[in-house]
C-alpha cells in the first residue's frame, strides 16, 4: 500500500476533526422586554415558544444563559443579527460568544 506523505496525512486528520463550537449567550438587562427575548429565541435560535420562555426566564433570574451552540461563523452571524434587531427597536440586549470547551 502507498504511504501518504506528511502533508496528506495532516489534511486527512483535519478533515475528520469536528469544527470548534461556540455558545451564543444572552445577557440579562433591566430594559429589554421579555416578549422581545422570547421572540428572538424562536426566530433566530429556532426554539419552541415553551423552550424560549424557559430560557428567557433563566436569563432573567440567573443573569445569562445559552441561546444555542454553533460553529464560529454561524454564531457570529446570529450575534450580529440579534444585536441589529435589538438596537433597531431601541433595546440594550447584549449577546456574546464563548467557546464551548
Ligand atoms: N430582565 C428583562 C425584563 O425584566 C427581561 C430580559 C430577559 C432581558 C433576558 C434580557 O437577555 C435578557 N424585562
């Protein structure tokens, strides 16, 4: 059997490796309406109404919570879109990324 060279072996390992994942975190504040946060969770993070309510209340009581887990580009796009919508409505909602592990 033909032995692959070092560069080819490296490419093969990287093709098998999972991409790094990032948590999108919602941060609590005193001004963003609960209804808006629930809407964001259903629209951008594809949560059911019940799950969105649960996550929103967890953030409200605990200060932050996970909206979803995605690859870097997808997570960054969601942060940009959610902050854009929040600001266009005049809300201070903060959304950030953190590496999953
Ligand atoms: N604390 C807000 C309120 O009482 C609701 C809220 C929840 C805001 C989650 C932001 O990420 C948030 N209206």
